[in-house]
């Protein structure tokens, strides 16, 4: 299948990319904070802390581009503050494998999301493209680590994964626009 050539991005499209990515990294940080609140001192704690730190680095990188480009962040921060934490804590209450299943589901959607952004950007905005590539690689690392930790052994993995993927896609759609 051949891909259409990248279309030049308008300032509004760049703003949308920055807005949604900043919101997503914030939400991911909140997911891990919720998981850590429940799974403190568990065998998964160091891994979750590692992933949270990477998400925080992603957040700060996008935050600096948001400021530099004078982009209005999403108005949904209060919702993502609560929803991210609730998703993290809720998945952790189901156990460590369910927390890892949450990571896999979110990161699979984010990998696809970042890939679409990279295709759209092409070679047009190298600074933003490089940041997205770096974040995408680390998100895929999170997915792979969570799979190694037994994510697919979580109770009702398929249903849990589908619900989290759907919620993640909705959050992306909303954060691009609001």
C-alpha cells in the first residue's frame, strides 16, 4: 500500500499536534501516578516509576514546544487529571497484570497515533518529528516491557484492552479539538 505524500501542515495543524501530545503525555503521567498509589512497594513499582519518568520527560518536551509556538493547551486538563489517575488506579486495583494491560492498550494506540503524525509531518518540521520519534520509541518500549510483565495474563484482557483503547482514542479526538 502506498502512502500519500505528506501535506504541508498549517499552524493550526501543528497546534493540534502539540495540544494533543501534551495532553496525552500528561494523561500518561497521571495513569502511572494512579498505578503507583495502589501498587506501591510491589515488584512492578520500579518499572512503573521508570515509565512515569519517561512520560514526564515527554510532557516537558511538548510543554516547551507549546510555549514556544504559543499554542493553547487543551481545556480538558481537569478531566484528564482525574480520568488518567482513575484509569491507573482502577487498573492497578485489578492487579499488576491488569496495570500492565492498561499500559499495553494505551501504548498501542499511541504508537499508531504518533505514526500518523509522523506521516503527516513528513520532513516538514524536523524538531517536532524527532521529538515524536523519540517519544514513540519509548512508548513502544513501555508496551514491550508491559507484555514481558504478563499483561496478556490479566483477567478479561481482551475486554479490558478494548475498553482502554476506545477511551484513549476518544481522549485523543477530544484533545485535538478542545
